[in-house]
C-alpha cells in the first residue's frame, strides 16, 4: 500500500527483514483538502490506449496520467510538462549521422491559484452535503477564493484507482462528480432582480427616485400575480430590492417590454449571463438568456409580455451558473464586468 513520507525510512528497511518484500517509490497526486476542493482542483486519470498512441510522438507511455477534471484538466499542459526525446540516425561507428526528430524536455510547472483553503473548507462545510454550490469572489480583485459543489467526493480514489469506490460514485443518483458551480444551470429567481432594476435605470424609464406600487397583487397582465408578502405601498427600485417585491419588478419588466427595445435581455448579457465567464483553467456552461429572437427560433412563437415579466424576476427560460451570478454581483461593486481569476501564477 502507499507509504507516507514519515514512514519512508522504515519502509526501506523492510526488504532486509522480510525476504521477498519489494519497496519502490513513485510520485502520485494527493488531495489534502479532500472533498472541499475536489471539483475545482479536479483529479487525474491514466491515459487510455488510444490516447497513449495519439501522444506517442510526444513521449507518452502506458501508465502516464492526464488531468480529468477541474484545474487538473484545464491546466494539464502546464501541470504535466513533456518528456525530452530525440530520434537519431547513427553510422556503423556509432557517430550521429542525422537528428531525425527532437523534442526538448519541458518540466512540469507549479500553478498558483487564488483559492483560499480556509474559505474553501468553510464554504463546503456550510453546504453540509446538501445539493448546491458556493462561489466566493473578492470583488476588489475579482479573484475566486472558493468554488465548491455538493455533494462531493474523495478525489484520491481516482488517483489510487479504487475501482469499487469509483463505480459507487458513478452510480450515485446525486451526481457527485457534477461541478454545480460551473456546469449547474439554474433559474436565477430573485437574485436576478438587481439586473431588472439596472435595466430599468439604464432605459431611462425609471430613476433612482421613481416609485412603483408594491401591492398584494399585480394585474398588469392576465392572470393577476400575487405578491408573496402582501402589499408594501410605493417603493423605489432600491426599496423593491430590499423587500424583494415581485410587483415592482413585474412592472419594470412590463414597461421595458412596452418600450420594444429588448433591453432587459441585453442588460442580462451585459452582466455576463448567457456566455461563459472566460475564467482560465475551468470548463463551464454558457447558460441561456431568452429573448424574442431565441423564442421564435426555438419555439416558433412570439415573445409575449408574460415572457418578459417572468424574466423580470429571474424565471421562465433563463438559465445561469452560480459562477456567472457571483461574477455579476462582483461587477455591481466594481462598476464593470470582469473575467473571474483563479490562476495567479
């Protein structure tokens, strides 16, 4: 079995004590943060026969490993390096006649991330194995401090090739291998109301001091829609956000629909929804921001007021990733949309 570093000297003495015992050492990835960093860091796997053959010119051999997920996969070229090799033609006297092919040795690089082990562990513990994700971004620098997905798994089982444990993970109905932070597509719900409020201000139809009635119901279109917490009276956009009043954002979305500009969907895209964030090292989904063109193309139907009103409170066909949402909220602090950063060196 594996020998920890502090037992290496004792292990080397075993062959002398027990004939037939063989001790050998090889490097292997270890994951000290375990499940807390499993999705974002990822794990490695052994190259299959087809991959070994395809990479033979680069010096690949059976048993070599490659990044399978997370940063291990996204930064595999840097983390793996390349073996040095040279194919030469020699004469009868052993002298080199010609160098047919040469590949310089490329050492594996260390990669430094912006992740904070304490924050990673704490945010994973707060998820408490409930399905979901957590993304923590420092809005000053837009660096990712934590990116978790739950339920998670022990990445070391892939490094040591524990086939029974790997089979159990693959068979789990909770999809523990899914990185919900970057591949989970969700309705934004009320978190989208900041975007709707911003679109209302950008349009010029509303100002920070404009008031919108927050009633027990909103009857701008049929059928009327109820307010989840009852009437609150006239509210500014800021007040509507603090109360999370649906009628305020129904009304904003409805008036934006009436303007015919498509500005609500455009504003959503301006905040990074509907396209990958561009973070280096992590694969991610683009999500979906619906609009009239999308609906006509995919459903063969017109874009109705109800579509815009649903979008106004982050529902309908809108799909976002948790990373996109965290990045959008970071932009409210910095006043610009930036690419999240997870690799610092």
